[in-house]
């Protein structure tokens, strides 16, 4: 005998709960956000603050790394940062490509160094 918590039923239940929790907020955000002006001063401020936070996080990762990144020499971390930044600008400011390029640079540099 199957209950709602067994097998496929539990996945359906989880899906329904996720939809019921998520969708009303999504539609409310859509309804409220339609009339907002993305060039408004508050959004410029939010964009500036978020850019500053990301910049600080990147600087911390490059200059004061933790975990496995701490074993990567500073010169390699700085070179990977510069390479990722160059790829970011070369690809029309596509962040994920720049991040992947910098990470690949660290990986290749670490493998070559031994």
C-alpha cells in the first residue's frame, strides 16, 4: 500500500508545495515591478552598492584567500584575475564567461606548477 510520502507521490507533493510557495510571490513581484523605472536613482544606488560588494568579495578572494585557494600563489591569482577581467570586457561584459576564464586560468596554472 502506497501513501502520499512514498515514491512518486512525495515528488509530486514537493513540487506542488514549491509551486504554491513560489508562484504567488513571483506574480506579485511582476505586478508591482511593471511600473518601476530601472533608471530611477534608487536603482542606480542599489546597482552601485551591489557592484561594490562584489568587488570587495573578489578582492578578498584574490588577496586573502581561504581553503584550497590559499595554496595558489599570489602571482597566479593576480594573473587569473587580470585574465578573467580581460575576457569579461572582450566578451561584451559577460560575467560568467569572465569568471570561468579566470577559474580555468587558475586551474591550468596550478596544474602546470605541479
